[in-house]
């Protein structure tokens, strides 16, 4: 049975993440490396050992002796779902862009993977709390290959509240030549009409885009 008094909110997690980031920064400054799991366990145990403000549910004479972090072997394939946020390394990791998965998944039977790419660019990967605090605009929305996600090149940093049922595939622009352009209605190539002049600059391009092409597109937007 779940503990009804168990409470963790975003503010608490945010502050703890900031503490951990500061610890990592000190390790990199002092030792030129990241802390090991054993060091993190010892730091947590030492920090908590003499704290008097922990609720032990009325059990007196108890103190924290040790802290252990449970680990499991990471799966080779990084699975993803709608609502996940991916950090995308651009120009060999010079900068990171971000996208939100709107539909799809890594299995063949899953629907197409549509991702909304944002105008957020950072030198260091944001955690999900930091990302949620950012205001952003959509740069473009594309039907994407997902090899870089499953291969962990595009790293999932967390998820945001999202109802995939609310997503409707938008119209796209199919360019066959400089004079022949079509509006693909709802991503269905069998349902199209000639594009009007104003739509040429407004609509996202039609097709399934490779991850490398998307990285180039994002980096070009960063340079703009």
C-alpha cells in the first residue's frame, strides 16, 4: 500500500539537483573528474548522519549509518515515448538542441515519430527541471527517423506532461521542383493540393528526416 504521507514535489527535486550539480562542479574543479557512486554514497551518508530533522516515525535512538544507491545495467536500446524530451548534440557536441517527442516509439508497429524542435540551445545538457522552466518557441516539427534516440546519441533528459491523443498530424510542404509544391494534408501523401505562395514559408517540409539532417538544420538555426 502506498504511503499517503509520502510527498516529493518539483521544487524539492529542483533544489536537490542544484546541490548535486554543485558537487559535480567541485569534483571537476578539484579532481578533473566526476564523482564515483561510492563517493556519492559516502557524501550522502555523512550529510544525513547527524541531521535531527528526519521523521523516523516515532522511533527514537535511530541514526543513518549508510546510504546505498541501487544500480541496474542500462539497456542498449533507449526506449522513448510521447512527452519525452531529447537533448541533441550539434556540431560534435559544441552545443545542444532540444526536441519533444509527440508521437511514435521504437517498435515497428508504433506510429510515425513526430518531434517538435525548439529554439533552446545550451552548452551543457539541461536536466528536465531546468528545461521545464525555459520558455521556448517551436522551430519546426518533423517526421523523424529515431536511430539516434535508440542508440542514446540523442539523450532523453526526462518528460513533460503531455496527452498524445491531443496531437494531430499537421499539413506539410512537399517540394518536387522550384515550380511544383504541394500541401500534404495531415501527413497523408494521398491527400494533397497545390501550395499557395504564403504556405511555402509557413509549412514544415514533408518526408521522413534522418537524424544527421535534423542536426544540421538545428545547428543552422542556432547560427542564425
